[in-house]
C-alpha cells in the first residue's frame, strides 16, 4: 500500500481522511513520521503554502503528502507530490 503523509496533527481531520482513503493509502500524520518541527508556510497564498509543505515533507522525509488548507467554508484537501 502506498504511504501518504497527511500534513496535520488534527485528529478529527486524520480520522476523516483515513475513513475515506484508508483502503487505498496508508495515511500517516506528521507526529507519526516524527515531524515535530514547524513547516514553513510563507508563500503568500494558501495553495503556495500547501506546495511548500509537500516539498518540505518530500525533501526531509521522502514521502508524498496530503497538505490541507483551511477556508471559511471548511477544509480542502490537495493530494500533492513534490517529485
């Protein structure tokens, strides 16, 4: 099963995405992969910040990630590969 990092430690979000993708991907959180540092999010846009997270996690942990962005209407998920 392909591993995917969900770039959050919010347990509610993690449970929601595991319920939807758990049979397709092995979903891991930042905490579960040992990522305790603050990931830079200073691109100026929500999409840019999500891409920053994807690049950071791929470059430092070798895994693709599913970054999140929060909007007033809810949370949107962007599957991303930094490759």
